[in-house]
C-alpha cells in the first residue's frame, strides 16, 4: 500500500544511537490514534467463521472485519511469529497479500464477503503488521514469496488464488514464478514493481505532492546520510496525521479513511525494529516485472483489477503488464491505489466472478483432459484390435452396401462409442462370471453364458462399426474361429430352447469357449503360433512317454 513498517531482535548499538538522536529531533511526533471513534458498532461485533475473526458494521452500513490491536492467529515460520486471519469453510482457497506498510486488516471489507464462497486467508508479511520484524535480508523480496509459499503448504494445505495489492501484487507474481504449483491464479490490484530499461514511459515521474518524503531524500543523500534521512522520514511518516494525509492522496473514497485504518498502520510502526526494516525494504531491489511475467508458466491465469486514479501505480503500468502478458484479463475501476479498501463494492463482485470462473475453468479443463485421455485410449484400443482409427470413406450414393448404410445410420460420437463399448463389455463379462451360479441347471447356464459372450463380442461393434466389424470377423486368420463360434452359438441356443438337451448344451458351450478363445488370440501378435507351439511341445512330450 503506502508507507508503514516493523521486527524481532534489537538493533545494533550504532543504530540505537541514530534512533535516539533522531527521536530527540522529532520528540513532538507521537501517535495520537485515539483522537476519533473507531466504529459505530464495535460493541455489536459478530463472530465470523474463523479463529479470532469477528465482523462489524461500519458507519456507512458496510460489513467488515473488526480490528484487533493484538492481531489474530499466529503461525511460526523459520522461528518468526507470523500473524494471519482466516474465514470461510468451503470453496477454493484465496490468499490476500497486503501492500507496503499495511497488514491483513487492509482486506477488512473483502474478507466477510469473499468468505461466503471461499476459504479466505490474509497474512501479514514478515516485517509488517503484527508479524515479527526481524532484521533479515529483504533484498530481492524473495523472503516474502518463500513465507507465503510455506504458508500455503503448512496452513492452507494446498494451492490458492493469490490476490495482492501494490507490493503484495509483486509478491503474488513472484510466488507464481517461483512456486507455480502453489498458485492457481493471480489477481493484481495496482501492483508495484519496476520495469526493465525501455519502460521508463510506463511509470511517469510523480509530482512533488505525490512523492513520499523518503523518495526525495533517497535521490540526493549519500550512503552515509541515506540511512539517517530515511530513519527521520520514517518517524515522520508513521505519525497518524501524516498517514491520514498520505491516504487522502491515494484514496478516491475519503469515507474509507477512518481511525481504524490509520491505527492498523500506525500501531505496528511503533515496533523498535520498524525503522530499520523500513530502511532495508525500501533500499532493496526486486526482480523486474518483465522478468517475472516472462517466467510465468503458460496458462497461468492473471486478473488485473486496476484503480485508474492511482497517482503511484498509474494505469500505464497495467497496460505494460498486458503487453507483456496478453493472456491476462484487465478490469479498470474508478479507484485509487487500494481498490479493495477504496471501492470494495466494485472490487468484491469482480473477485467473486473471477474466482468462480477460475474454478469452473479448472473443472472443464479436467473434463477436457479426461476426454482427451479417453480418446487416446479409445484409439489405442481400436489399433490394438486391428481396427484402423480413421473412419472409412463414405461410399458413393447408389453403390452403398447394406452394412455401409447401417454404418451411416448408426453414426456415434467417440464418447457414445466408448460408453457403448464399456457397457456391453462390462455386462458381458458380468453375465459370464454369473453363469457358473446356474451350473446345476444346464439350460439356464447355457443361456446366461452365451448371452454374456454375445455382449462381449458385440461390444467391439461400437469401436469399429458394423461393416468394419464384419470384415474383421471374416479375416483369413479368424475365419475358422468365427464360423465355429457362430455354429456353437446356434447349437447352444437350439439345444437349450428347442431340444432341451443338457448334454448338447454343455458340448456346444465347450466348443463356443474354444472358438471364442481362438478368435481372441487372433488379435494378439503371434498368438496362434505361440499356442500351437506350446501344444505341439506337450503333445511331443506325451508321445515320447508312450
């Protein structure tokens, strides 16, 4: 977001001396956050479906998070205490990442509404909000990407849509580039980040009123003076009056700038390590947006919700992102730098729509993958059975055979063919396995067994079509088996239904089984030859014994 700050170990003796000197110069600057009421309904807070999370109605009738001055839940990461909040029990996971100087509370209007259909998590980045503020290396900003990736694995339990504002948007992109398996989609709200050389026109120089105090000092101060100048600017920037002034520059809806928002920024900035963390963060440099966008995996879904009245991350930045990643979707909003808190009534429906669409897209992508796999399996099965994948050329009108006309009359899609094949083959195998239950009743046994075999053989009609199946059956290598099989089928049915002869039924079933096995072996390369060789060897051994 804007200018705010944090830590977990003491500063060095030299740094403490600097702070003491600067504090003496700025002794009149003290936080005075309680100068106006927080919310008109703090006493009527309603508990939300998340640990330590409660909702309230603000002065304008909008539902939002109730501020907790001691934070929400705590997660331990690399020995540091990380503050986060969660709400919602069903739906896709969504991780909300705040901007510079802000905290999880900055998503106060988004959380209650999004939690109705999603599992929502908002985290305080290391060095910000109610998380620890250790004096670690913030260069490259990868520490936050690693922190959020670990959070998704250990707390969320899997991938999530990552929504980031300002610096949080950069972090969302960095996560998607570094750990794509954990990011199911990226939403950028006025994302901060530098562009490579040649993109200078994308980020125009801000007017003096829009530039932060530390930015101007950083441009002119040397290395020795820079730290002291930034420390001083931090002490000025963390004053609630200064915070309110900065917010007014970047918010369109001034009604959202209330005491709770100012408190959520000013309170963490009182931490002893906050000034040093502030210095380390603003003097660090991350990967360029060009590089991050170039490293996104193909198919990564990206949404830009861009406040068109932002004086810092101007709309031209969004245009540059779209040029670098045309697959992204862009929605311009009449908002400032923080659309989610400035105009939440416009942001929330767009978020809900996009997340729902993302979920639906994954569902259909899964179905498409399944259909593709089924189609490949279908083709391999047809090829394995000696049935060409290509459909036969349609016969000329007037020269069509009965079978070709039947082929045209029974045209099915691949899905219909696969379903028909599976149903017939499955039912046929089921009847064949159930037939032994009627072994003491030869006639019923013969009928059930024969019907099962007919369905199993008939299932291949769905793969090849009537004419192709007929041609396959009378191929030279399976002609004899087909003839014997048809004779045995006819004999079995005649013995059961007309002659009522149990002995003949059994004999024809034996013939039917042998013919069916021989028929199936014809589809196995060298199947007949292997069986003949095996049988011949055993006959030779038996003859030798005699």
